[in-house]
């Protein structure tokens, strides 16, 4: 936007005598410049950038991720490293090929990479995060115009894309069985597969873990989804930093809580059933970190509430009636597609206007 | 509880000069006075090259339509009348006057001899017009016309001393050092309008000024001080009226339509001076600040003083400026001319070095964080309007409320993506206006 316009009052070669005077005290002559920058107001801005926002998200995710590495072993770290490197690398490559400015410095690709890794089981072959990164960054993000233009959450879209390899995606290693092998593809002996709490609920039994274990992350699942306590802490950090607003997480988690309490799958114990539903299946990770993704969530407060309720409703419906035990990823992706319409329907009442958007 | 509105932002205040007393600038050697300083018709020069002029002498006037006269701020000789491109893009005539340092005051200048109780509304309007007073807050609407348009419609007079723009402390110092002139100006305006209620709206970052004003207005039934929350854009007239009265000015209407009329604090003081001394508006308080200025100051500068003279009075520069801003950093305009003169609406001159107050990155991409929507004092969806503006979809830009934008810049200030949101909206607004004018001209039968 900055435009340089030649200063008409200053001849190109000479500097007016009045401006030749030295700045008092400094002994240094500082002149008025020959060219001034003419750019639109405002002339000052907050130092916050996309990068600082994304850095906050990474900070908020890290504790839960580190816990995942502790629970599932050092291989989780390798999966994340591959995923982040692939996302950042592919973003740069795509932008170079598309003749766009390379913007990996805004850290958004790194966030996608970290989220993708946290949404994968520790035992996935190492080529899978690369394929996922390609789908997330190149197909979903860059081909649709880059940051802010993607129509669905890239990390979630990649995760669902990777369900093409269903057995790898659903082989969850048991808690306490840390996977230390860094081999690109694991064989059966390398880890002990285990049922996730949601799979147990689907089968009509209460999970074998206690609710306390659920809370502390001692159960099978994807790397980043198990540690409820740290995910909550990260979510609260984002709220305090005003990176996200309360609307989506509260509406999302509240809807799931209400529905699973009123219609418990393990009837007779509605509170326990509700708590298992809330603490399992990546609901907290989804509600605080994925559903709140800026590009794919509504921008108005009312829209965010509708979005959260919709996510909650679809999550419960899929969990209860679908063949797959988890519903968070799918619900968010479905709601992503409605964002434009939700925004339009919830246009704020204008100052001095009559009603919705008028 | 301080009065406020919904939306808006907290900006870094940079009120570095709030302790700097108003200092009168010794009359500069040369002044260049633009004949068009505000909305309305440009004034026609009444002097020609070589004419002697005196302090307060009328040098330009408007014969028909909206506009007010222009006066010489120094005594001396007219050396030239030049045409230059002004900030609004039009060619404007500037009267260049060489100072003779005699400070001869125009013989026509004399105080109003009548008592305030005997002065009629028409007389006040006439005096205000002859004194060339226009709004000194930034928008610079001719004050006499504002009084005329408010007559019989308003029951509240609001004095805007919010001064919500960063850096500027000109009003703050005026309220501290010359509160009587502001209050006396308010009394004159109240009399002229036949209104019995006046609010002095001051942000709560100026508690010393608030205390002073409360002391001065103690026992007054008509004038009261209202403490406003420090928030940008508190000084926007729509937000000010809403904060004080709870009434939203409907889209496309003016404060007078909801019974309010708003004057800037310094405008009130100028009205008072026109009465008490007969002195037209020939000088104003300018905050000179920015990271390039050695000693930031509040300067009482003659209209037409060039930036270079102001900077010299402030001890010169400490680094090379890249941007010179006429007004505050949020809504002021960047200048391309280091010879830019102080006009009736120049509340500040800011000199910023390369990169001051800017972000470290230059890419502009909306990440849809929704901050602009949360902050918009007009409750619009700035990022959507900006996107429609970018693809030149004027229909939808208008549908999303482009024309309601007050261009306060809260959206651009807080945008992490670095998008110049308000500028995109300005482009859309201008294009919508132009399109409407074009359609209107098409529907007129050709002559």
C-alpha cells in the first residue's frame, strides 16, 4: 500500500537552506527527506501478527503434546517432526510453484503439522503424515488460495483423508506400552493394540479406565487427544490470550455434555457416561483447537454459538448412530462447510440500524 | 462509571506531550495559507501579489454557498499566490505571506461591544462566520453552518474533549491552561442555540483536566462535565452521542437528528476569542510529536506555519522522518510535502521514522480471526466488506454496510494479518458514491 511520491517542494538535487540546519545538540545534520511515504491511515498498528497468534496456539498445544510423547513413546515425536517438516516444506514448495510469496514464517503450516501429528496414532507409518501434509497444505490450503481461504480445517481434512488407510489409522497402542521404534513402518510385534474408550462405549460397555485416568491421559488414543487436563489448560491459555473466544468451545462441549447426559449410552450412569464422552475421542482437542480455527469458523459471536452447537450435535449423532466410534473430526468438517451461510445469517445489527444487517 | 460504547479498541496512547505547556511559536518568516481548508466552496483571494496585509485581515472569502473566510495570521506582504495539490487531491490556492515582524493588527478587529444577553442568534452566526471558525477537531465543518443546521432541533450541546487519538494532547492542554475560554465559548454557543444543557465530554486519561473543569463548572445548572472511558474512537460523534445519551444516530443521519450538536473544545475557545477580542481564527494549538522530533511540544502556531518551522521550534530532528502526518496516527493523513502548512483542522503534526508503528511483516492476508468485527464501533463486518471491495463487488459491499463505515481504522489497527481493511472499505465507499452519481446523471434528461 505504501506509495512513494516525489516531494514536489524539494528540488531533486538541492535541499532547502532551512532544512540544512543541524539538529540542535546532536551535531549531526538530519535533513527532511526528499521522498515521503504516503500511505493510508491508521499509521500505527498493534505488534500482533499472524505469527504471534500461531505461536500462542503452538504454546498452548505443546504441554498436551509432550504428555503424548511421554505416554506413547519417542516415536510420537518422530511422527510430529515428520508432519511439521512436511507441512512447512510443502507450503514453501507450493507457494514457490504457484508464484506466491512464501509465508512459512507465519507459523500456520507448523500449527497444521503439529495438529495433524496430534491427531494420529503413534504407530502410523512415517509416510502417512507426509501424505496427510500434502493433502492438508497443498490440496486444502494452497489450491484454495492459501491462509484464510481454506474451506475446511486442513489438519482434520488430512486426518479424514488418511482414513483411506483405516487399519493404520485405528491401531491405537495401549497406554504404558511406549513405542520407541523409529522404523518407518512398524510390524505387529512393535506395539500392543488397544481399544479406545469410545470403542468400548460403542460396544455397550464402560471403558476399563477410570474417569481419573481419562482426565490424566492414561488411555489409548491419538497422541494429542489423551491428556484432558493439559488440553483444558491450553484452551484456557488461548482464551486468556484472547486468541479464541469462549463461544465455540462452550457451545460445543456444552451441547455434547447435555445430549450425552440426557441420553446416556451406558444407561443408569448418566454422569459417568457423560464424562467419558467428554474426555474421550479428542473432543477437547477439537473444541478448543480445531473447531476454533479462524479460517473455518464463523466470525460473529452468534455464529460461533450456532457453529459450536452444530458440532456438538453432529458429534453425538455420529458417535451414537455411525459405524465409526468417533465423531469430532467429521462434525467439525461438516460445520466448516456452513460457515459462510452462518456468517451471513448472523450479521450483527448495525449501529444506528434496525435489525440483522439492515 | 465512565460513559462508553460497545466495540472500539485500546490503542497505545503515546501521550508524550501531556505535560508540555502550550508555547506560542514566534511568528515565522513565511506563512502559506490555503484558501480551502474544509468542506464547502474554496475562498476567493481578496489580496493580490504585493499587497500589504495585517494580522487578522481577511484575505479570502466565499461569496455564495457553504464556506467561511480566511484571514492572515501575520503582518507583512503577499509575495505570491500559488496553486498546489492539497491533501484532498484538488488544486488549492495558497496565499504566501512574507513576515515584516511588525505584528500590525488589522484595524477592523474589535471586541463585541454588546453583553451576551443582548446578542441575537443571527449576530452570533455572523460573528462566527466572519471569524472564519470551522471545526478544529479534524472534520473542519464550518461552525456557523453547524449552528444554523442545529437551530431549533437540538436540546443538548456536547463539547468533544475526548481526544481519543494517540499522541495528541492539544485539547488536554487547552482544558488545563485555558478552561475559561472553552467554557465561555460554550456559554455563547448555548445562548445562540437556545439550548440549556451542555456536556463537556472528557476521557478519563485526563483526570487533571476533569478536576479543573469540574471546579470551574461547579454550581452551573447548564454545563456539566462527563467522564468518558478512555477508548478509541470515543471522540467519534456517533459513539459520543450514544455513550452520553444512549441514543444511536440512525444510519445516514446527523447528531442534530437526535437532538445533539457537537463542538470541539478548541472551536469553543475560538468562538470565545472572536467575541472577547474580535480576533478571527488565525492560530491553533498543534501537538508536534513522533519519534523523529527532538523535543515534542504543544505549539500555538499561526495558521499557515510550515512543518519545517514547527520542527525547528522543537529542536530539530533526531532521525530522518519517512512519514509526516497531519492529524492523529489513526485518522490523520500522510503528507507528501515537507512544506505542508498548519490549517484550521491540524491538531497534530507527527513525524515518524521508517517502520515506526508498523508490523514487521508486509504480507496482507485475512485469517478471519474476527477481531475487526469485535472492534468495529459501527458493528459492521469489516473483513467481509474489504474482501468485496477487493473483488470490486460493490453491491455486496454496500449490502454489508460499507456506507456506514466511519473510517476510524480500528479494524486495520488490530488486524494480525496486516490487511489495510479500512482502506479497502474507503475504496468501496468512493466507488459506490461514484456509481450513484453516474446513475443519477444517466437518469437526468440530456440538455
